[in-house]
C-alpha cells in the first residue's frame, strides 16, 4: 500500500515537472517584455 502511494506521488511530480518545463519553454513566446500575455496571433508563426 505504501509503495503505491509513493508511486502516485512520483507520477504527480513527473507530471508537474513536465508542465513546468513546457511553460518555461513557451514563456518567451507567450509573454512580452512587460510580462503580459501577448496576442497569440502575433506571437506564433
């Protein structure tokens, strides 16, 4: 039972790390210099 709980925690940690990495990679595209959300039609090619 304890091993299952640890496995669930590890899965949530991996999911959070993936989401944080994706946000960090997309941050220069999504935000301008003033840290406001840009218009996505301008930001994406």
